[in-house]
């Protein structure tokens, strides 16, 4: 496949789930399956490409991101107020940290694990209007620290291939930030604006990094995913989808050359939904570019 011919990159809807707010894709190497969530319908999904199996679990509060645990079976997830462990085999759920339990108007949103097994996740005010969101870091020993604040809609993070830069979004402002990141201590410094999205770009939503260190960013409201240079943000390739609200993406499959893409239906009118019948579906596209395995939570 020619990397410059993005017309060949045609995503296929592999699960027409009609998710209200599909998000948080995570490829499990152990299970050869993709986990993803529908935040507003409070559901965790699992898709197994080899068998076509689709499984879902319902929660009593919003679930927004997923990570695997390194030393024991099961997952760590972000729920409305914080982090929890969840074992899909036994359906056992246990709270780990709830740093925003007293903030009834907030919920957790996107999150990922860094190379050293720390879980990073941000929060958002339900109305997506106030700068009430923060970025948290859950350590393997269970300590949870607030690392930054003042966000309207948090999304990300992802890291550079050398793990010395962390990227994090405020979708409401169209901002992609970059931080200097110390992988040994898990600390942030030198926050700066890396990209400013214009109205024609939609909003930067979830993102991931490929094996070459390029950023893949989902465009909410603009029906696409872009692959970008990690130094200057230049668009290198574009994948178009038949849905306006593209929310996140993650590499998976046995060779990590399948990009899984989540989408949403929330905010679309009835006429828009008629034009976008696959909105809220899970999509997959095979590329000649590879990703890397997701990091696992070390606790």
C-alpha cells in the first residue's frame, strides 16, 4: 500500500454499536481483543476479531477509559469519580482512588498508561463549558496525584517514542499541549501549545502514537483521523470516516497494523443521523504502518 495514497485507507465498521459516546479503545495482547467504552451508556465493550465475538458489560456510572494490569488478570478503568479495578471474568469491581468524588458536576474522561506503568487520566465538567477538569496520575502503589488543572475537555494523553514528551488535549479550545516528561519520575514540565486546531479541523479528541513516533489524532466534528509529525504537527496522512464525531484510535491486531477507531452519536440531529447511520460504530482499517502494544498498569 502506498503511504501517500490515503484513498486506499477505507475503514470498515466492525461493530455497528450505535454508541452514544464511543471512546477509549485498548488492544489486549493477552486476549487478542479490543476493549472500548460507551461513556454515556456506561458500557464496556470487547471485540475479538478472530471469532467476531462481541461482549458488553454495564456499569452503574460512566466508564471512560481502560488499561490492562501487568501482574494480575483484569483491567483498570476510569469511572465517574476515579480509578477502579475490574475483572471481566468475574465481574468484580473495586475502587482504587476517587480524587473527584466531591465534584458532582465532573466525571473522568480519557486516559492511558505510561511506559513505567502509571495511569494518566483527565476529568471534565459534564456540560463541557467550565475549566473544571484536571489531569491525574495514578501510581502503582495506589497514590493518586493531580498533575495539572484548568481544562474544559481533557483528552489523551499519548507519548513520544522516546517517552520524553507527553501530549495532552483540551478539546474545547482546540489545543494539543506538549509537556517535557520524565519517564523515570513521571513528572511534567514546560507545558506548551503544540497544535491549535482551527474550525475546519474540528476538535482534537483521543490520540495514539505509532512505532515511528508519529501522532494519530481523532477529529471530533470533522470525520477523520490524521497522522502528524511529532515535531511540527504537520499532517502526513488522513483517514476519512463516514461519521462526524470521531473520538479516538488505537493500534491492534497480531501485527499492530490495524487501527481501531471509535465514534459517537451524541450531539447529532435526526437528519445528521440519517446521513451518518454508522455513527457510534467501531471501525477498523489495515495500514502499512505499525503501532506498539499498549502499556499495562503496574499496580
